[in-house]
């Protein structure tokens, strides 16, 4: 056991050194346009007190959760590399939460350590840690919410905490609100006493935490705006005649936009304009867009995306192709082991395992309303890694037992 602990410690030290070098190598650079957008908004929040892309007029161009987090970090340093190191801390805290969640489900330290090992060697999660995207912040809070849920606490203050975390998750990525019925479902199933009260506390606290931003939006735009005004454009990118299952924000929607019309629209009206266009397309060809929705869901399980980088020449270079090969070599085994896990009775009979796989599938169904990306999937991959670790442990014991039986027969 002492040797096993030494091996774990050695692996963690090597992994930490490698992760630090990876971030140092990337430095203060941005890979994607959205990263610079988040950084600019956050700088304006910190320096000018305005939530705005250009720092002049308050708006709701992005969900506020991640920019406010960045603004808080920028109070210490505006260096991009410093922000990435803070996110690296969140990455390792997420690994710890994966351990705790796995232990709650299986009460087995070996399986829990195995799940952490799979988490740390899975490259896509480390990759998003090295970008200024909200997924890493969302992931740690989502894992924290799941951990608290699985504790099945009887204390009412727990559900106040769950409501606060749930609201912040919506602030970071508004599509998270679609998970609310599934969170309530878990509370109702696992709490025989006061489940109505507990569910009510969760919902009311979530609303209470969201109200200040909703009121702020109402005072600015003089109408109701739910979190941000970028949903309409995302919906059109994901539901237009030019949309493909893998195109995402690279979809060319310019031919559907009347420039002489949109130049007179404010931010909220423009969001509605994009949304109405998308809904019109869907209503005109419901069968086609139902099929597109299914294909976008299948694309959620893809190993590569059509990218929209700051330097488009990087899309076709060998390093980008190598990155997609690495993703394929790590993603498909995880997917395969997760599917195999539900063939194994002792894994599928555990309700917690069923629940976390349900959450993963729902994440794909929710994002398919708009479009699907590898980075959108990344915060939910730890759920499959928890299943995969149980599968590996089961197969190892099965092979080991069969080998011992074979040896005994020979003796």
C-alpha cells in the first residue's frame, strides 16, 4: 500500500509539472475569438464597472457568470497566463470532486483513484483549462452540485446551497436551466421526507439569486431579458439552411440577414430577429430540422469540430490534425467503456450510475437545440469517466479471477 501511494504521488507530481509547462508554453495568447471577447468584457467590468464589449454602454452580450469570475481574478492580475493558472487550480479541484463522487457511488478507493487517473489523462479537459472559456468554471460547479446531491442530505440549508450553485451555473451557461427538472427529480426520488419543501427551497433560492441580474436587464432594456442576448444568433447558427451537424458558429448566416433592417435594431431586438428567423426555418421544414437535431446530437459524440480560430491557417496544420487524433484515441475508449458498463449488472443496477449517464445524455440533447461542440461536452465527460473506471475495475477483477482459477486447475 505504501508503494501504491508513492506511485500515485509520483504521477501527480509529473502531471502537475507537465500541466504547468503546457500553460507556460501557451503564455498570454488566445486561440479563439471568443476568448478575447470574454477577456475584454471582464476588463471593462473591472476597470469601468460596465458589462460591455466596448466599455461604453451596459448590455447583456454574454452570460455574466464567467466574465464576473474573470473580473474577480483580474483584481489580482490581468495576465492571461495568471488566469490560466487559476483555472488549473479549478481543474485539480474538479479531479478531487470526481474522486469524492465516485467514492459515494461505489465506496471503493481503488475505483475512485482510477476515475481520477482517467480524468487527469483525458486531454480535452486540460485543453479547455488552457483557454478562456467558461467550461472549466461550469465543470467544477456542476460536479460540486452533483456531489452535494449524491450526499442525500436531510439538512434544509443544503438545498439553499444547491439553489445558489444552480443559479451560478445558469449565470455561466444559461442552458443549464434545462437541468432543473432532473435535479428536482433526484430530490423527489431520494428524499421521502419534506421533498416538496426541499424542491421549493431549491427553486426559490435559484430564482432569488437570478433576480438581481434579471432586474438589471429590465432596467437597461425596459423589457424582460433572460440572462444574455446571444441566444438568438446561436439558435440561427444551429438552425438555418446552411447549418451542418458540425458547423456551429462557422455557419454562414449572412444571406439570411437584411443589413438595412438590423442596423436599426437594438441588442434585444436583434436577438429576437435572429431567433424569429431560426423559428421560421424550423416551422417551414419541421421534418428536415428534426433530422438535423438528431444529427447534431450524434455530432455531440464526434472527435473533431469545424473550428473558428483567430488564425484560420492553423485548422489544416499537422498539430491541429494531431490534436483531433489524440481526442479520438482517448474519447472513443471512454465511450466504449461507458457503454460496456451498462452491460455489467453491478454497474447498471446502481441508480446513481444511471442518473449520471442520464445527465450526460441530456447535456447532448440540450445543446443540440443550438449546436454541439467538443468543449460543450467536456464538463460532462467526467460523468462517463466515473462509469469507465468502474468498468475497468470490473474487467480487471474478472480477468484476475479467471487467471487464478486457471492456475488452480493446473496445480
